[in-house]
């Protein structure tokens, strides 16, 4: 946070949380926060350019064990992003798996000031936090994986939702995490034996189904006033015909009442879960069905996980999925199962516009954004780096804003796009207000961060501002893309961090974590079982497990009381 | 006072359930958890007493400030400095080391380049299907040690994590498991194995290939004997692999440092992939030093590459064979070197040591070792895991925080490096870079 005053004048402001749609409006910042007025400010003349709150990414893999294993086993990717250190910046490397420094700089250049690391294995949470500390500029948080944990499986089986509640409170605190992440529930545990699970299969040895896990965690999460809902990567990711499983998963939590004014389930990288067909031969888009569901229901939000064409590094806690992908490509494959909790797989992948399947996948992500009518239900992501690196966001923004650009791109791709996808028939074009929603307003709200100063520019909000070098009237897709790649200014906590597309300052980001406040008696009872797991099955001790304060040097705590 | 959950900072097992007795700011007794090697490290001796600078051939004691100034002067003036070691210190120190390397355009490298470097190269070729050690403990019914002798080098490994440990599906310990040892000689570990496969020196690659072929169903191409092993024994090993519910291969320097080097590991990983078509199978390098993995981790997220990183261009240049420390020394390229928590005097080839004798050498270490004999600046450090805390990565990538159990006047590595970095920056600023 910078001390002093800043005035941004002559900007055309898009601040959807406050209903500001392209108004010429001054932004005043004092000591890092947006204020009503300033007296002696440093002045930035936005000169009629587009002004938005700092971007908030709801789902990206930027730090931790699998990201680093991705970097380690892809020196060829490292070479795609080499930049020498400067007076301000540390060295940079990587494209789909950039080093920590590049991650901070590149996001900031795109006007982002907050990123959610979407998958933190609890046992390796220290690793995630160690890397996060090395990511400059960005405020951040991380979602611990809680769905394949033996504690969770045991409580789901016995139906002890209260004790499950105590466990998720404990593990979110122990990992300095932000919420409940679910990735291929049950399937990752099954993968420890080389197997996988569909939604209603029984998890080997545990006698529960993925459906029961999702439902129970959905209920448990709402026992607290958690800023975020459960965050779900549904079963059968990447399988033709999976759209039914996806919607069936959404349905599981339909009756649950959220503890705050938000969704009950955030479904991530939905592109990978909106597939029709029965095999890769008759593979087709079912984005329309998924969008229809989201349009008709209020309890689900999605992020799109849209494809960026080219080579990338896929990585997920969904071990079996990465294994199938590696079997398709025969490229290198890393797997890392984590005792009693989760797993992960990593393999490089090339999305090619010449492939019918990749072309349809490419269409699906954009179809989801265009077919979901209410932009407050949809977030822009590439599930970095799974569907493509975050550095591709400006490409997606330009696609969503320009039917012409979509048509031109489709013409260069496999003709399957005209038969087995809906994209070419969609006329809708996003405006800047809607872009601001899916890149900051909606994401901040879905994460509950708008109550903590993120994603908007109302009085009291963080002084995080992006000034894009374009006029609101700009319709040229190429120019739009360029403007969203490198801001004129990015301001973080009132400090100018990017100017004319160059990083000029690198303050440290804050780490947001949630403290669910659970009843002591429940916690005591839960701990008996948990300590037994440490005694007999974990390979580290109970006392060495929780993330020590030293790993979170810039903490921002959000308390989540139990629902009254 | 009894302190529990103490973490052993010696080998890649990073045992974290030690109980030690501390009195008068001294570790009096290691009551539980440590193997004998770990115990003796905790009880510690052979300290470097004071910072020292070599004058007229002998080390003269001096203050920390003087030693740090001297070290910074050497590094700031160097054109091709090498910063080496980093495996027996904490990640916090490794981070400062990388920043220092970046500042002076050094080559930074850790001991992996002389032990499991080939494993890293293999992983970069084919990836690594692996898991945490607790997975092995709970699930593995087949354990293979290949070119590794944990009984001597990782004494608690079998007891805590593998063959002898008891877990959820392995409640009976070794009764529920099979142990195969593959080695060129009958090691202590081989003596307790269910199956010992003795292979000829340097024939690992062939034997991996044969097993791969058998696992993939090409029995006809495998001759009657491969690398000193009969086809019958190979078939028996393959039968055990296929029948296992969860198999794991741990490999050691017997494989990485023998003929074939990283090709051996590529083949070992390919064998694992082949086994994975039948059952769950994983593979893991037996990392030696307690934080050799940690440096590789930090170096990867900060520079993009795990070791042997040349920062002379301002960005990271990674080309092991060109940028690894021994290459640099053998080419007599480097003109100053900093060694931290390591002993190149004992591990590097003679040719490189001869070059080291000619250039200024800085040593940071709690303990004297053969490198101290020729170092020009010697800076004593606190002992990580006893006198200072910090993060380390176990051989299976699990991060664990070392505890501090006694106080010390010696500075931790991290702080020494920060002071050197600060001093280097001051010198460069004065010189206007
Ligand atoms: S096995 Fe290694 S880490 Fe464990 S006590 Fe022995 S030396 Fe220490
Ligand atoms: Zn993801």
C-alpha cells in the first residue's frame, strides 16, 4: 500500500459492482484506498482511456508443487519466456509455466491485481506459500484440496456433517487456505490404485460416491459464513459425453441454502466439462446445455477455462485425467500422488486448430461465455495453464468482443467447428462493461472479495486500478487485444506498478486466508480421529503439519463465523 | 527440556519425529527417532570457531563484518563467479543465494550436478510418475531398491516409509510386502531382500530394457541372460511387478553415476510407465542431502531451471554439460567461487580442485572440511535444524520446516548471504556498476 494521494482523472470508468458503466469519472486514492476526494494528489490523466478496477482471477495455477514440477520438466518452455533482469524486475522465464517473477509482472501488465491459486495440496501447502511469496505485486489466496482426503471420505461415509465441518475448518486454517476445493472427488483417491470414478461409482475401499462427497462438502461449507462457495472440478473431466455428469453434479447442491449472498457451487474450467458425443470421433459441443442450466438456476457460477491455441503444460490434481492425456500424446508425463489427500498429474499438450477435437474445445469455452446470459454467472479463465497460459486472456477478450474476429479465426480452423459447435452461429458481442464483469466484478463477488476491497472502485475499496490504452469506442479486435495485454497504467494499492506496459515497481502482495470458526467440542472430537491418522498413516507429524506463520509474511485474515 | 517433533537435517528422509533433550542450550541426548548418523549430527562437533581470512597462506581469525566485506569484494570483482553447494542449507538461504548470483552474474549450481543431476535430465526427457513417501507406506506391496543401499545411506527409509513400515493397507509391515534389491554387490539392504538381483557393473540400462520388454509383452526379444541376470530371474521380477497392487522403485547413485547416467534413469522411468500398464507403479530418486531437492525447487521457481544455471546474461541460461560447476572448473573459466554447506574438496575431480587452488574461494559452513584447507575466506554459520530454522524439501517434494532447538551466536546462512549481497550492492553502486 502506497502512502499519499493519487487522482486519476478523465478516465472512462467501468466498475460493474457499483453499476458504473463507462462514465467519465475521477478516481481518488489515499493511502492505498479509494476515497471520496483528495487534496494534494499526484495526478494521472487517463485521457479518455478505459479504466477498470484491478483484475481478479478466480482460478489459475501459478504456485506450488505441480506448477514447479511443470517448470522443472519443461526447460523448453522456460526458454520461451527469457527476459533479463532490469533495475526493477528480476529475471523472467517461461511461457505456459512462467517463473514466479514473470507470473507477477505479466499479470500486473494485464491489469490484474489478485489471483487465486486454484489447487493447493494440504500436505504441500508450505510449498505453495513459499512460491506465492516470490510472486511480486499480486494479492493472492490459495484453495486447499479437501475432497479426496481420508478424513473427508470417512465423515461422508458416516454421515457426520458436523465433524466434516470441523475438519474443513481445521484444514483451511492449517494450510492458510481460502476455501474448499474439489477436484475429481473420489477419482483421485481411486487413482492411487490406478483407477478412476464416475459420479455415482463407489470409491475403492471407502464405500462412498463422488456425488455424496460433493453434496456433503457443499453442506459443510455453508455451515460457515465462508466468503467463497465450494469450488468444483467435476468428475470425468475431458471425457466425451461428460456434460450429463457435470449437470448432475450441479443438481446435487441445488437445495442447499448459501450462508452468504452468492452461489452454492462454483464450477471451474467448464469448457472441459461440456462435452457431448460418445468418443473422440463424434465429439461435440454441449455448451448450450450447460449454459441453459446456468441460465435457469441461481446456485451455480462457472468459469470458462477457454482454450488458447498452441503448446501448453497441463496440470491438475486429477491424476487419472492427466494419465489418459499422456496416453493420447505419448509425451512426457509426471504424476505425484499425495498421501491421504490428493494427487496430481502433468503433461504437455498442443492445442491445434487443425484438430477437430481441439477446434471444438476452442469453440466451447467461448460459447459458454456467450450463451450464459448473465455475465455475473461467468468468469474468464483459461484454467492457466491447462487450456492455455493466462497471457492469452487478451486474445479471449478480443474474441468475445468481436464476432468478426471469431469468424476470421474459425475460417482458419478445422471445419468441425461448423458442424459440431455453436460458436459460428452466435452473434453476441461483449461490451466493456461485461468484460469488466467477467474479469473483476463477478470474480470478486463469487470469491467474496468485494467485501474486502477487491474488484471494484467504490469508496473504501483497494486502490487497484487498470488503465487500458484504448478508447471505449475502439472496435478493432487487434487493438483491443494489445490494450488488454499491456496497460497504460496498473495501480496497486495506490502505487503505480506498471506504466506504458513496463513494470516500474514491485511491491509484495497480500495473502488472503480464511479462518472458519468452529465449535470447540466438535473440533476436539474431530481431532481424535485426525491425530490417529497422523499417528498411523501420515509420513509427517501432526505438529509439523500446519503452515507456520513465517510462510505468510503479508497476511490478510477473513474470519468465517459459524452460521447462527 | 524435552523437545518433540524435531526434524533431522541430514539425509533426504528428513525424519521429523525426533525427540531431543536440551539442557544449558545444548543437545544432551537424542531420545527417539534418529538413526545413528542423524544422532551424531545433532550432537554435533568440529565447528569452525570464527570467521577467518587467509593471509600469507594461513587463516587469520577476524570479525564477521571483515569476512563478509572480504567475500563481497571478491565476488563483486569476479568476472565468472561460481556459487556452489546449497543442498545442506534451508530454502530461505537458497533464495538469497540466487539473488546474489543474479546480482553478480554468477553460475549457481548445487550438489545435484554431481549426484542426481542425471535424474533431473531424465525427468526433463520423460517426466516422473511418483508419489509421496506416505503413499508408499500405506499402499506399497512391492518395493524395489535399485543401485541404492538405504541401510547405510538413508537408515530410516525402510522403517519409516517403505519395506518395514506399517500403513493402512500394509498393517503387517514387511509380511505384506516383497522387497527386490538390484545392485552390483550384495549390500546390507540386499541381504534382507526377498529377491536380490545382482547385475554386472554398468549394465543397468540393459536390465531396465529387458524388464521393459517383458512388461510390454515382448518376451521373445529378451535373451537368456541380460547384464548377468538370467531370463528366469527377470521373469520372476516381472511377475512380482505385475502381481503387485502398488509398486515403487527407489533408485540411487548406483544408477545415476554408472555407465549410461541419465539414459539409465530414462529407461528406469520407461520401465515404470510399462509397469503402470498393469498396475499402479511409481518411481523415486533417493535424494542424498536433506535439502538437495529444496534447492532444485527454489531454483526452478525463481530461474525456471533446477540447477547449473548461468546468470551472466541477466537471464537464466541452463545447459548442463556447459553450465555445471565441474565443467566450469575444468575449463578453468571461473575466477572466484563461493561454497556453502558443501565440500567440493572431497567430491570434485582433481582437475577442478587444482583450479580452485588458484582462485579466491569463500566458504560458508558450520563445520570445517577439506575445503577449509584452501579457502581464502571462511565464514562459520549456525547449524540449520539445530540452531536455526527454515524450509526444506524431502526427497518426495514434501516441504518441512526445520526447527531451532538451541540458541547460537553464529549467523544463519541466510543472514550471512544477505549481508554479502548488501555489501556487493554497495560496492557496485560506488563503482557505478
Ligand atoms: S534417516 Fe536421514 S533424516 Fe532420518 S534420522 Fe537418519 S540421517 Fe536423519
Ligand atoms: Zn484448474
